[in-house]
């Protein structure tokens, strides 16, 4: 008992001494690492030993007391105990609540049965005024009582906040101390964990120390040959992070090779990217393909090791620039124009700018779903199942978008799906395998939504998501949905038949292929993948390639790319092929395997972790986000390269306010940003390509060279971006450079040409192009008047000089003797069937009721709709329906489409009307000003007449000094 007391007392003194001296026990471990790896910097070791002299003395005292005992000491057991306790304490520090939490009362259990007590007591999900009053009371309590108590705890006395902060800081010291103790006893896992904490502080209570992190990873790699430690050492040498070691691409290549051969997926991706881009080595497509293939094989193995159908994919990463409309803002960026305007990140940024939060969206969905709205309930179930507002194109297996992430909750999802399905199938049989197909009693039952919900329910039972795995129940739900033609249900049945998942059954490939085919006809990506794998395993590569390509077109994000990359790599290694075919096949293999290796980040999702860290209010945690983006960027992630460069590119960059760089913008920061912009531009990021041109134009982060050479490089980058026919900004920049003769010869015709191309590419560039053209014509006229040549012709368009000669369309080539094909009746019938949709049992009756009642039965949504815009449209439609005379405000109704007859109003007449109104207002203002001036002039004249003195003769007027010499008698 005394020994334990003395040991505890020694640890307390150690922590107190370290806190009082303004340092933590981190320096002690730095000294240990420096001694273990024989660090040459003896000065730093001496300083560390001096700073921890008192703590070392106390520790020696405690150890001396312990040595006095004769009890045998098990070093490995003590090290394991300290390491386990440190991890337990660290878990309590990092166990933060999710970014978005819900009130559990808003969506109760998944059971559809009601107890006797619930029939008498009002429910928060009930309809009518009582249910609404309960919901309002709960929200009022949440927004007043809870927030008021929380604000008093934070801003009132501050005692609770300071106490909690001190408690967490004490736990952080405890974690570091226990890890140090375990590391000194020889626990190599403690050495790695401590180095990881020094590099990525879990909370703001830990101290970041890159030097200690490097020494720890180096010692750990030397002792164990750990691939992860070697990959971190390679990162230090590749980037020179914090000047811990100088940049040495040769050492980085060496350590990346060691780590990649040791099985590190991140190192394999980094090596593949370095060989593909020629960073620190010669470009080699073959080596890049082999390393990316090794990384993608790990991803595929991880995917298939999960439940039937594979693991749930990680959510897609988000570009920070997309949340603000692109690198150059909405309209000016390629990321937010054209088809890119429909990307979830762009739409999420617009919703955020409009003041809409995910809490508001879910609250609106919950309110309508609890009122019995089927479409809201189905979409809400999808949102809870996929853990995001936005789902990926391609079906359930394609995953979801990280930009709309919310906590995934299978219980809530099942509750809403069961609520919909019970309107068609009121009860389940005791034996799921003996269920019978019964038509719905209600002719207006939502069979479409019920079938789609059955697909989700079957998938949850098949994979054990929120429920106990039960293949029999899964098969029952899939068969129910397949009766109405649901594609997810057909695909689920195909998986059950193929893998014989129901106990007592045997694989039935024939029935599985038939079910996959029925789902593939409805453009389900996972079904195309399953058909492709069927032919791939049989060696039928031509048919397999066709299905895999269809799967990519339908939105498959992973498996189809892997098999296409494998087929392309095999083709590139086929002897006797032409060089250009080999090169093309190798490039395809690299691209496909790179996509697979970057998407499958189950073990280490640096991009997702960086996004969460970037949303933290702590500057130290934000630095973790930047570091993780940097590591992912070195592995070739274009999203990470874009995010890192975008953060460095801001006027108030986080790096300029921290120890990454001084307060003033430094050229080192610009050089790092330029490097990331160049690498992102090399991966078809057109906005990044324009940004590289901007850096060269302004001389940011570039080497010292003549201005003419630098500007020529800027013009070449702009030209490369303009050649894609997507960037109006690059075209406008080129037009301005040709107009002024900067970086290119002055040419007014080419300037006008690029201005016109900018307007053709993006109609939103109308105003800047119009102003630029006006200025260009004025400058050209002045240039011509001063005797210059090559000016624009203001009397006729200049495009005639540049437009290619008109060409007649060449007739389509046909084989000799072959007549043009005419559409047959079979083709017409096939087109009619495609337009009418797939047929299923019960559709004839449904079509009959639809024709009789003139109603369209509700159909489940496709995967490409925007949940936010759909909710807005529904809300606007309800507001219009509730009013007898339509929208209260004419303009509001016009914006919402309430006045359909005005949609085709002539824009030219409207413009002339606006111009006439402006002129009329100007005339009225002018007349009013003249009238006011005349009235004021008349008033001034009247006042002057009234103040004019009377005729006094020789008598001085008032105010004259001579008036005092006169005697006035009254």
C-alpha cells in the first residue's frame, strides 16, 4: 500500500512540476527519442534534459522507492497496462457528439405496434392540434431552456467551463505520461501512438511537436519496420514539413518504397502518383499502374470482406471551393457553370447562402412525414439510411455525398420504411419463406413507394443494418418489391440466389442472372456490376467490359472501375501490341485503379477527417486538417490538392496566422499553393489551371525570372484552360492580354475573338464582355487615328477573317448495295415499351384505375433529384393550394411560377418598358427640380423686398456708424 502511495505521489509531483515550469512531459519523451535514435543535435538534448531535471528527479525518487521492494516486476505487463489505460483515457477525450444531433422523441422506435397506454396518451408524432402543440413545446424547450442553461454555464460565471477545461487538460497530461511510461518499458505500440499524437493532436489540450513525431516514427520504424511509420517519415522528407528535415526526394522515394512493399496503401498510392507525375523519379506508367493496382486490390478485398453486397462506401469528399461557387466564385468558375451547377456541393453552398441548414431541412421533412405524407416519409427514410441529404447517382450501393452528411440512423430509416410498406402489406407471415402475394385492398395505395421501401428493408435484413441479419426476411421483402418491378429488389434477389444466402438453398446462377438482368434494364449500376462479374469470371471479357462500362455510366463508383482497370492493365501487358495501344491501355489502368484506391478509405479516411477538423473552432485542430490534406495531396488526391491550395490562397489564410508562416504573406506559402494548383491542374481541374496562370501573372511563388518570360508562361496556362472550351474566365484573360500586348503580341482582332468566345461559353459573362468590347473599340479607334495598323473595323464584323469556310455536310458512309435502315415495327414497339416503363404484375389494374380516375399514382423519386429543391417546390405548391386566389404577392407568385401565362413574356418589350420608366422618372425628377428652384427663387426675392429699408433721405440707415451723430427725438 505504501509503495502504491509513493508511486502515485511521484506521478502527481511529476505532473505538477511540468505544469509549473510552463512545459509538459512531452519534452521528456523528446529527450528519450533523441537518446534512442542518437540524435546529433546535442544542444537540443541538453536543453530538454535541463527542462525536465526536476521531473526526472521525482521520477528517480519514485523508482528508488520501488526498487527497495523484493517483489518481482513484470516489465511487459506493466507496459501493456499503462498503454491500455492511456488509450482508455484518450477515448474519453475524443468521444465528441456528432456534428448534428436529433431529439430522440422526434422518431421513436421502429416497431409499428401500439401499446394500450399509447392509445390514450398523445404522441409527439400524432396528427392534429395536440400533436402539433407537443412538438412546439419540445422545440420551445430546446431553443430556450437548454440554450439558456448552456449559455449560463459558458458565459455566466465560467466556473463550469474552466473546471471542465482543467479536467480535460489533466487527462491529456495523463495520456502523455502513461504513453511515455509504457514506451520507456519497451512498448513499441506506445511509441507509435505517442508520435501520432505529437503529429495530430486529438484535442487542443495536447501539444503539437513535429520533431518528436519524426523521432518517434523513425525509432518505431527502425525497431519494427512498420510500414505506416515509414510512410510518415517519407512525408517529412518529401515536404520538409516544419523544417524538421530538409526536402530530400530521394529519401522520400526510398521510405515510400519500403512502406509500399510493407503493405501501406497510402504509400502505394504515393508511389503510383510519383511515378505517374515524375516526382522525384522518372515517369513510368508501368510502375504507376502496378502500385495503384496493389492499392486498389486492398480496397476490393476490404469491400468484399463485408456483408452481402459489400461494405458501405465512405462518403465522397468535398472541395471547399465548391461551397462558395468555385475557386473564382459562382458564374466565373467552371465548377459552378454548365452541368457542374447541379453538383451536390454547389447546391449545398447555395442552400447555405440562402440561410438553410440541415436542421431546418430535416425539421420540415419530419413535420410532413409525421403528418402522414408518404413522399416525405420515403425521402426521410433514405436520408437516415444513407447518412446524408444527398445520395450518389447509381443506387443504394453507390453511397452518398459527404457534403450533406448527417448521423446515419438505421432505426429511424426502418421506422419510416415500415410505415410506408404497411399500407400495402399490413402484416408478415410467421414463416417469411411462405408468404403469399396479395393485391393491396386500397386501389390508391402507394405501391411505388412501398416497393422502393421494400428494397431498403430487404437490404437491411440481408446486411444486418439496424436489425439482426435474416436472409429469409430479406428474401420476403425483395420478392414483395419485385412484384411491382423495383430494381433494388430484383438485384437483392439476384445476390441471394447467386450466393445461396438462405439456409438450405443452393446457388442458382440462372435465376440470379435473370434477376440481375431485370434490374439492369432499369439502369441500376450494381446490377450491371454483378452481370459484369458473372461474365468476367467465365472469361468473357468482351461482354464483361460492356457491362462494366454501363455500370460506370449508371454511376458505379468503385467495383466497375477496378475490373475495367484490371482488364486495361492486362491488355497493356499483352505482347505484340502497337505502342500507342499499350500506352493508352496503361493510362486507363492507372486512372481506374487510382479512383478505386482513393475511394476505399475505410481504415484511413484523411479527407473526411480533415473536413471534420476544419469545422472545428480551434486553430490547432484546423492545422490538423491542413496537415491531413497535405498528406492526402502527396498521395495524389486532387480534392486534397484543391483544398490545400484553396486554403493557402485566401487573403486571410490560416497559415498566415499560425506558426506555418509569419503574419505577412510569404513567398513560401505562395510556392506551396502554386505547387498544389499545378498538381490539381494536371488532374483536369480547369479552375486550378486558370489559377496557375494568375500566379505567374502576379509573380506569386514563382522563381526569379524576367517579367516577359513569366507573363508568357501565364498566357500559355490561360491558353491551355481556354482550349478546353469550358473556362470563360481564361478566354477573357487572354482577350485582355491580347488587347494590351502583355505576354502576347498586341492584336485587337484576337482580343475581340477571345471576348466573344467568353460570352459564347458562359452567358453570365455578358456585362464584363460588353464593357470590355466597348473599351476595345474605343482603344482601336484611337490606335487607328494615331496612325496605327491592325485596328478593328467598326463598319463590318471582323469574324469573317477568322471563321472557317463553310463546309457542306458529308453524306453518311454506307456499305455498297446497302439500303438505309428504316425503323421496324419491332423498334417502334420496343420504344413504346421503354417509354411505358417495365411491366409487373398488377400494373394493368393500376393503369385502369389511373385512366378511370384521371390520377397519377405516386412514384418514388429517382436518385438524381435535389432534396432541398424538392422540399422548396412542395412548400410553395402547398402555399398556393391553401390560398383561394393564389399567392398573396404578385411578384412572389411570378417567382414561384404562380402566373403561368406570363412565362413567355417578350423580353425585348420588357426591356423597353423598363427603359421608358427610367426615362419618365428622370424627366419627372428634372421637372420637379426646376419647379423647386423657381419656388425658392421667388421666395428669396420676396424676402429681399420685405427687408429693403425705406427712403430716409439724408438720414443714415440703421447700422451706419454716422447714425450715432444724429439726435433722435421721440
